[in-house]
C-alpha cells in the first residue's frame, strides 16, 4: 500500500470514526437470541452503489444462521410474527444513533394444500409461486419516516423457494437439481430464474427505483470462527466455519435522493422484534397480538459477540444505539479482545496503549452503526476470485482499495469500515486494525494479520441481490470441502 494512503487513514477517523477492532460474526451474539433463529441477525451490509443512472445505498440483513441445506423438509423461513427492520440514520442523527428512516419487512405464510405431508414442494417448481410451491411467503415493505411519524407502504413481494435440489433445479448448475448451486454472475440477465423472478422494483418518490429481495441465500460471511473461539488457536490453512450453510436474507436498494442526497455519511443498523402477547386458540400457529418487542440488533461485525460482557449481551440486543454511549462505551474503550490477542498470540508484544483508551474503537462502535460515505464513487464489488471487480480488495484500505471522498477531500476505505460489502474480510481487516494504532499520525500499521481464511466458499453476484445462490440441499459440502456426490448419502464432509 502506498504511504500516502496509510497517512490518510488518520484523517478518515474524524469523519468515519474508522475502527480498530472488529473480528467477525459466528452469528451467535447473545444467549437469548440464539434460541430464536428466525429473529437471530447474522450480518448487516451497507455500501454506496449505482443502479442504472441513480446513486443508491445498498443494504442487506441476514437472519437464521446455520441453515443446513440438506434438511428435509426444507423448512427454514422468515417468521410471520417477527418484524424485520433496516434503519438508516442521516446527517446529525448518525452521531446520536437515531434512526431517521426505517424500512420494515413483515411476512405472511400460506400453504396451497394442508392435506399433505409435502410441506414445501408438491412437485418441481418451474416458477416462483406456481402450483408446485406449496409453502408461499409474501411480504410487505413499509417506509417509516421517524421524524414526522409518516408510514408509507412501498411494495409487496414473494419469497422464492429454498434450494431443496430436484424440486428446485433452476438454482443449480445446468438447471439440474443433482448439481451444486450456480456460481455468482456479473449481469442481471444471467441470474437464476427464481432469484430474478423475486426481485421487486418500484419507482421512488424523488427519482430512481427501489429494489427489494427476500429469500434464502448462501452465507456470505467467511472466517475460521471455530479457531477464534478455541482459545485463539488459529489453523493454517484456516477453515470457513460458515462454509456450506445458508441463511435468509433481506436486500434493498435505496436511492440516495430518498435519504437527502450524497453529501453526507449515513449510518445503518438492523433490528428484529416479536409480538409480545400470544392468544391461545385451536388455530395453529397461535395468533400473536400486542406491540412488537425488540429481541435482536445488529450493526458492525461484531461488537456484541466479541466485546460486550456476557452480563450485558442480551441488554445490547434489546436496546437502541441511542443508549450505546452510556451502556457500552466501556467495552469499546478497553476492548478485551485486544488484551486476549496480546497475551495469547503476541506474547505481550503490544504496548499497553493498544489495550486501553482505544478512542478509535469507541468512534466506530459508539453508537454502533455501519457508517457509509455517500460522497464517493460506487464501491468495488466482489464476485469471487478472478470475478472480483478491478481494484477490489478483501482487505479494503489495508489492501489498497480506497475511494475518493468529496467530504474529506481524500481517500477513504473502499470497503469496511466505510460500509461493508459482500466479500470484505472483516476478520483480517479487524485483527489488523486491532493490533495497529490508528490514533496517532502517521498511524502505526501492523500486519496484515488474520485467520488464514481469505475468501468465501461460494462466489457472490455482482448484481442485485449480490448474495450468492443458496447451496443445494442434495449436493453441497461444508467448511471448504467439495460438494457431496449426486448419488448416495451426503456426509457433509465436516
């Protein structure tokens, strides 16, 4: 990396509050939310992009971690009794952690035939929602302007089927249900049939179009989380702990004009909430009424899991970023992961100043929003290995991937922590920043360092909805191993 780019890192802290200390998500952030997978947030993504001739903010929320593709019946779904929300803070609201605008997603599940054991598929699904797709989920998108309390219904959409195998052949290579899932693509016309049919596009009030997608995707996060939590005993080569698993994902494209323009930094986070009062009846599932109660929250990867003490993890899940300064500042300022890495991995080589008083970490996590500079050109995208867009680096600024900002007048990170793209190696970026010192000028950069997992097990799409094709239940591998054979039992190759 050129020295000039390293030097600019210090000035970027002022605007983006560039962090020192993110590791990664194992999707199991707090004790209570692990018991509620449909509401358990995995990762949040946000980055500047361009859709046709419109500047947009892309945002994505993953839920339902560790979906085993080979389960039968394939019954991982969004929950009708969960309110999924992606929140965007603009201008002065970013510093205070206040959601300026929220995008709410609520789902409804129906079965075409309940007099059968065939829960999800009555035959081969040719098109989304056809007679063979027995379990059908639809959703409503509502925009909430928090300042004035205005609610606007934006769109309705349909969730495509999960990737079972022969019941859903068009997800898979050669449109054959016995084959592994299709690779990512760089043109919208090349998307698989189910994904393409499930994208909703509607005009926005101030020009351009909103786009929405909700459905099963492959888990785009990668990292050897087993080793991280196994006493920091990193393997070489590392193994992707999320490799071979699917999640459910909500993806949205929001025109920047709907957020007040590009001359600003915005903040993004997501929440999940449940209805609080069940009504017992002979109807299954039970009817739930009463106000929604927040049960999950996700911003950057991954403050709650790696920094917040056990006693406060559930509290984080239930609170708003507005209260982060008073409740969680101490965990950011004196991060325990820094002390553990120093003691276990580096044999005490870091100075004491790297363990305490980490104002750079406080800057990113308090409040815990993913900050995105909208004044830059579009972020470069990952496609997977040779399909990455020119200039993309999984290490973001530590790999020389930067963007010019009109707000700072200089270079800012091309990926996380300036937003977060699919493909950003948040483990290696975070560890490198954690063992470095970004508070001094010029910053002291140590690394890059990480977990020896340098890429996802599947390729991403470079077009909306970006997340990779969900793994085939009939033919998939795990943790970086090859896919299972088309015939015989899937032993998962763990």
